[in-house]
C-alpha cells in the first residue's frame, strides 16, 4: 500500500544501517531494495532503481531458495522500469515460493495489464479478491475496471478505498486516482476537488499536483495551472508532466517555454534509460507530435513488440498517422478504442486519434462520429488537441441527410 515519503526515507536509512552492521541479513537487503524501488517512483529518480537492484540481488544471493520478498521486490522494480515481461517472471517466481501471499498479485496484475493480457489480468484479480479484501485490493480492482471501461464501478471502488484507508498517504493516493477518473470523464470541478484533497492529505502527492494543473488549465485558471505543474515537476520530474506542461505552454503561444519542457522530457528519458528504465512510450508520443514521426514509429514498433497494450496501440497508430501511414494506423486505432478488441478504456484522446485518422482516409462519417465522441467523453482532454478536434469537425460540416450510413 502507498507509504508516506518521509516514512520510506526513514525505512531505507534504517535498513542501510542494518545491512552495514549485518551484511548477511537477506531479509534486510530485501526490505531495503523494496524501499528504494518505491522511493524511485515517488521522486521520479531512476538512480534509486539501480541501487534497489543491487540490494535485491544481494538478498537473493544470500538466500537463493524461497526468498519471496526479494522476488516481489524484483517484480516491483521491473514494473517500475516498465519491463512487464520481467515483472511477470519475477512475480510468478514469488507466487511459486508463497502461493497464498496476496501482496504478489497486485504486481502480477500490473505486469499483465502492461502486457495487454486482459484475460490474465481478470483471473489474477479474481484470485486476489479471494485472498484479501481492504483498500489496497479495492484500488487495484478499480484500475482493472477503469481499463475495461467500467468507470462508475471504478469510481465506487476508489471512493470505498479512500474511506477505508488507514494512513494519510494511502488515502491521498486513492483520492488522486479518483481525481484522474473524474478528469477522464470531463468533470473538471470534481477532478480538481479530488486532487486538492489529495494534496491536503499528503503534500508529497505530486501526481495530484500535476492533476491540479490539468484541471485548473481546463477551468481557464492558467497562472495557477502553470504553478501547479512547476511544483509537481520540481519534486517529481516525470517526463509525462513535462510533456503536458510543454503542450500547455504551446497552447498559450509560448513556444520557447514549451521547448524548454520538451528538453526536460528528453533528458528525463535519457536518465531513465541509463538506469534500466523504459520511457519509450512517452518519448514516442512526444516525437509523433513535436519531433520526428518516423522515429516515433520505429520506437513505438519496438514497444508494441514488447507489450501490445491498449496505450501502445493508440500511440503507434497515431505515430503512423503522423508519418503518413493511415491505412496501417487505422487498425491500431480501432484496437485502442473498441472494447471487443481490448480497448475498453474510454479515452477522449484515443477516440480523437481514431477520428483524425479516419478523416485522413476520407471516412468522413466515422471521423465525425468519433471526433464528436471524443469531445463528449472529455471536452477538455488536451489544450492542443481540443481546438484541433473542433476545427476538424467544422471542416467536416454537418452530415448530409441524403448520405448513407456512416462507415465504421
């Protein structure tokens, strides 16, 4: 479950002192490694992950057989680095060592979701809920429900999780996820309320601060939005925050400021790669819209081979469109937006991408339908894309009453 950042720092420090005093303590090395994984996530500092791997492998070397805590730590590390195949491998090894330990299953669920294995994800969730109840399990179920497009069920689970959370940091994490759900359905005020409450509950909840920036920008409160993004980036410099802030600057006509943020994005991706983490998806999204679309296609093809998930299908499809390969792009856009093909999540951005690809292919009825749907899902989904969607719809005009059924 999410822990407070100061508590994680204290725990890591205590275990560092312990392993210096007792270097043969396999359990202490495993706890130290797990704490470093989480610190790397909370601070967006991949250097922690290199040190986490050292600690976890030391634990395994000291106790090779049945060392489930170290195996779970390596699964968490692989998930953090977006090596979902590796996370599955380590998670299954941990499950073999301790078949009924519930804490292994959230790691396996995250790995399966990252690999786009929806069927496996569902089975793992069933096993988890049979082993354990409580807020952490509710929150994990909410993530699965969200990916299936069951937004109301996901919101209800997160509300229950936040109410049942025992620690402020845990409650704040669930409030942030509830805010993200509200944002995805276009409810700016409800999203902002959740994000603000999350930050009040845990001032180190940086994802909620970035969420505030998103919601405030949609409400037209630009000075506050820019400030919220800057605070989030200063404390948790995730490349996706830099991309969002860069696009917000771009929408305001501040090209130089946008360029600075895109430079931050590229640097954070470089740092992540130096420590074994894969930020190819966010870099591919950036390249498709603001850099070299053909480079984005090459990068995202590699991502697709590694993890054929909904989000990668959308990103690769859009990169292909930007590179002029619309015929190849459309099946991927359909994959990302059709529940029957795995794209259960209701994303305004994904549907916008599909509509624009269809427009380029002169499938005007389908394009109009999907661009309108994107704006219904979330009328504020992007400060750059929303004006593009509205302009495209204006050029498409009203459907002809004499036209046949819209093509799909």
